């Protein structure tokens, strides 16, 4: 039976590249994002093994419904890639904008928790895999970075969740990239990591044998 991967933040960048890579590796993919038109175009590229679900992942009920729709469509859930995230326009603490922090924390932290909470009962059935996008910023101290602090949370959470899932042979992996050439940045960065590089890391983690759990994959641009 074909396995199924649910991806948040799937409409562009790392999420879209992972959708293509996972589909190429033989997985069904459920694609979650707020941009339904971009999701529909991606589903058109991938084919019948893809499902577009318009979803605001900061809304717990929408996330719960998306998981249910995925299971109804494909018969189960074997993996989740919690990839949705954002930064802020105004860096630092003293000159930061608390309203931006509020929105970013809800997306970078609470949406990941909502996704895990909704998906774990289904992943338990399949001894499945929860993968989350961390960051180099979640391993290093960066001057005044609230974004970095949210990723420190993600790295800690991923390790804690891995221990919880281990009790029923589930797995959790944090993918920790340095700078990636995505829409996150205003200018293209062709010399940095590419979304496909991160997608390949996700597929590598998913392909591990039952006896192995890759807890973290840390990638850096080779410039």
C-alpha cells in the first residue's frame, strides 16, 4: 500500500520541492497551505497521488479537518512534514514589533504543535514519522533573533517528541538547514542551499529502515 505524507507550507519553496520529491519516491502527498491556487497547480504537476487542502495551520480545527480529509482520501497517514513558518520584517528585541512576534510564534510554534497533536493518533496506527523544519538559527545564538528563538523551541520539541514517539516505534526528525534559496528572502540566492536539497534530506529520513531514526539532519550551503 502506498504511504502518505502530509506537508504544511506546501505551496512553494521547501514544501513544494518536498512534495515533488516524495511523490517521485512513491508517496501520496497531502498539501496544506493558504494559497489554494498554488496548491492546485502543484497537484496538476504531480498527478492523482496529490491532494490540495486549503488550510490555515494556525487554526487548530482546520488542521484537524485536514488530517481527517487526508486519511479519508488515502486511507491512512504515514508521515508529516511540518514545514510552514515565517520570519519578521523588524529584527531584534528592542526595535522589534510585538505584533509580528505574535503572528510568527503562532505559525512557527503553535501550528507545529497543532499539527503534531492532530496527526499523532494516525501516525501511531502506522508507526509513522513526524518531520519538522528547524534551522541553523535554532542551533546558534543570533543577535536579538526572535525567529531564532522559535527555532530553538522547534529543536527542543523535536527531540522531546522523538522520545514520546519512540514508545510505539514512531520517529521524529528535525531538518536543520542554513540559508535556503526561497521566497523567505527578497533576493535570489543561487549559491545557497536549494529547496531540492532540503527535500532530499526529508526523503532520506523517511527512507530509513525500521531500526533507525535519524533525529536531526543539519545542512549548510557549501559556498
